[in-house]
């Protein structure tokens, strides 16, 4: 049976550590959107560069999927 898969990058989102009797999930380490999806934290701010995903439409769609509203700031 395959493990969990991030809906944004397609990778296994977790880092595992051997605890002596098997592997245990200890952290979410995939993409920025995957971290917010698997371990949401209201205090987090996600910065997405233009090259992170294929287009801004994909970024906004992913953020709406997470229930987030994008605040756009240009430097």
C-alpha cells in the first residue's frame, strides 16, 4: 500500500525516524504548500516565488484548496 502523497508536489510529505520498533513520522518536509496542508499553523506566512509552481493561477487554486486567501506583496 503506497504511503501518503502531497497533492501539490506528489512526494511523500513526511520525514521518518527509526524508533527501534519501526519508522515514525516526525516532520512534514515536502513543498511549502504541502507543509501548510499537512501541518496547518495560523501563524505561518507562506512565500511563494514565481518559479515555485507553473503559474499564478495554480498558486491561487492551491491556496483556495487550503482555505487560504492570498495576500499579494510585491517587492
